[in-house]
C-alpha cells in the first residue's frame, strides 16, 4: 500500500524542516512519497523542502486548494494530509496501514497533543478528545484517506475555512468508516498562544455552530481572523516538480 504524504505550506521556514524530518523517520523503508504543496511562500520554505529531498509543487494559496492539488499529483493508494507544524509519530505509517487493513475503513485521523507549555495548550490537549467524540476532525490531526474514497467524495474544495469538516461530511455520507487512532501527533499551539483563550473558544464555537446551521464558509471567513486572504499566484511555484529549483518563494 503506497502512501502519499501531502504537506501544504505558506511561509513555514521555522517548522517545515522538523516536520519533514519526522516524516522521513516514519516513512523509512516504506513505499511512500512526500509532496510539499506551497502556496507562494516568501521565505525559505521551498528551499528547505528541496534540501530535504521531497517533491515540491505550487498551487494557489489556500489550504483546501493546496491539499487538493497535492492529492491530484499523488500516486499513492492512501493520501495522508499533514500540516507543516505537526510532528507525526515514528509509527504513523504502521498505524495507518493497520487501520486500513479493515476494508470497511475509508479514512481516519490521529490524536493531538499541543506542544506549548502554557495553560492554553494544556486545555486544548484535554479538550480535543471530547471533540473527537463528537465526530469532529480537523486538519492538524493528520487526516488520512483511501485515494479512491477521497476522489469519490469530490476531494477538498477551495473553501477559506472548514475545508476539513466539509470533506469529512462528504466522506461519511459516502458510507465509509472513519477511525480515530490512539497514536498522537504533536502540533503547534502558536495560533492561539497570543490570544485570550475564553474569547478564542467562544469565537470558534460560534463559527462552528453557524457552520452546522448552514452558513457558508465563505461568509464565515470575514469573522475568522487567521484566514489568509486569497493572493495572486504570481511568484508561486508552478504545479510542476520544483526539485531543481532552490530559490525561496
């Protein structure tokens, strides 16, 4: 079973090397490919990825678009989507293989541990298992899916947020089983460390409820502070392999 690991990036020079190092450890002596999909980084993200010897392609900025571009370029039987600031366990590919040995399982994700030493990070680590019990699955938890199931569901759509929940909803409506693994991905807590936790949680909950009520993500995006605005693809990599190019984007 060949696995394609897809890592969307945008100005991730501080995180991408460690992530790719962990991916390399998890994929050693395994049938796997790593595809970094860059959305037009202006720092050294692309140069670092090239140094790490992985395939690098470009796509229009936006996590949903970037991950779908990676899936379209992938050759694996399984697609594993990993955020650039998330560190998978060495056992990750074995865990995925074991999960998908059951033909009734179409997709799954990992448990999460937030790496910060603050109270906020500890609370997020404690809260996440309860979110999983509610059936929620977010991109930083390392979503993996059979390639056939991904394309049958229509793949990631170019949404400004909740692209992960949107795909999950369509995967589940397709009848495939979804498995929550016990193994853990360590992910960055940077996106909420500088924010008031109570206000952030209330804000996130309100957006989540509105999404469940049918408000389009495009409308919700204007109230989501960390959504990156669409940008011109000028200066971004083409969708061709960029391994021969070492210039930062």
